[in-house]
C-alpha cells in the first residue's frame, strides 16, 4: 500500500515537471519561477501526505503497521510547519517573479488562477495557525479541507 502511495506521488511530480517542459517558457525568469514553484509543490505534497499517513493509521487493522506509521508521523510532524513556511516562501518568490515577468498580461487565466490559489494558501496557513493555537475537530477538518482545496487549485493552476 505504501509503495503504491509513493508511486502515485512520484508520478504526480513527474507529470507536472513534464507538463511544465511541454508548455515551454519565454524567458529564463519564467523557467526559474517554474522551478521554484515545482520545489514548493513537492514540499506541499510532503505535507499533504501526512493526512494519508494518519488515515492509514486509523484504517489499518494490523498493529505493527499502526505502530510503524505512528513513529513515522511523529517524526514528520516535527517538520510540518517548517516545510509549510519554506514552501510558502518559495510560492511568494514564484509569485513575485511571475508578476514581474507577466506585468502586461496579469489578467490571463493562469495568473488569475494563481491569485485565487494564493488566497486559498493564505486561508490554509490561517487554518493551520488556528489549529496550532487551539486544536479541535472543527479546526482540524477546516485545515484538511483547505489543504485539499488548495491542492486542487494548484492542479488547475498548473494545467491551465
């Protein structure tokens, strides 16, 4: 099951990289911006995968699997916030580069979807902050929902 899960993640990253290469780029600044965004995507994918680790812990019937996954999740949680902050910083750099390059064409579908995705990212970060201040089931679900809405919008933004 874990091998299938890792395979899906690797295939997702490869598809995004090849799609980016297929689309091409008009300048080296756009290439750098895309590479920065791809690095941020990988970091966010690592964080989203934490949900699936917890899901496997809940759904697994085998105690050894639960214990092993709990140990992995305990190590992963230490890095959840630093990974999110790093990925967000990369996204801000990506945004600044793309705005500076596309200043004349800001209202294209790609830039509009990027702006919407950035707004959802801010909501996602806020939901994580709320969760850190005071954890509750409602805040946990809101954080998960925002994470998956953000991931969906990222895919839309990438493939437009």
